[in-house]
């Protein structure tokens, strides 16, 4: 698989005078749209599953999980942490769009393992306002998956809390390692 990161530097849009990255992505969309055929799906995922995962660019969730377009809802954020906004998305996914299963995926080498809540204080010092959100940094990825599972399993807004499983994706092997919620 060729990615933008694996292309020679001279083919980068800025280096070749081809415009910004956004211009390149919009051009790619035009090519996509020219070949696009409406699959006739609605917003309800075929597998009735919502996947919560980190936004890390190394995670190709559809490929890693054998998913196709329309199979799942994908909710991504820094760390794949179950935050209030994640609960918001899961609540809509379950109550309005029929999902029943939640899969949580963190990964090895996550950037949140090297941050602390001091990040918020540094932002406050720089811009004069502290962010309203927590960084949700962690030192132990397994424990953070457990905490995320617990947040889903105990949330009163979510009607389907029985089928919640958590994993750590190894960015070097591509394998998922399941986390026992009781350990």
C-alpha cells in the first residue's frame, strides 16, 4: 500500500507547486466522485457495531477488522478515550441508529502516553485560556482501555452495555490484544 508518507519528497504538493494538501485532497475527491455510485445504504451500520478508536494515522480500522463500507460506526479521537463527546456519539449510534455492540481500540505507542494534564496549563499560558476539556493522558494503555470499558458499561444513556470489549492494537504487528476488564 502506498501512502502519502511513503511518496518521495519531490512529489509532495508544496514541493511540486501542486497546491496545498487540502487542494490535493479536494482533487482526489473529484476523481472519487466521478466514479462514485450511490450504494443505497442508510446510516444504520449493517453489523450494529460502533468502534471507538484512536485517531492515530497508523490505524486502518476497516482493513484491520475486515470491515466494509456501511458495516460500523467509527468514532475516533486522541487516544480512543471514552469522553463525554464519545458517549454523545455512542448514545446517538445506539438509540437512533441501532448499534448494540461497542468495540474500543487503543494502540501501542500512543502519543497520550507521553502527555500529562500539564499540556492544558501550557496551553493556558500560551493563549490565556485553559481548555474546557481534559487531555485524558495515560501511562498504562491496558488500564485506560479498562477505564473506557467501564465508562461505557456504566453510562445510563447507553441502553446496550453488555457487549463491550476492549483491545490494544499493536502498531508493529497489526494484531489486536484483548483486554480483560477485570484485571
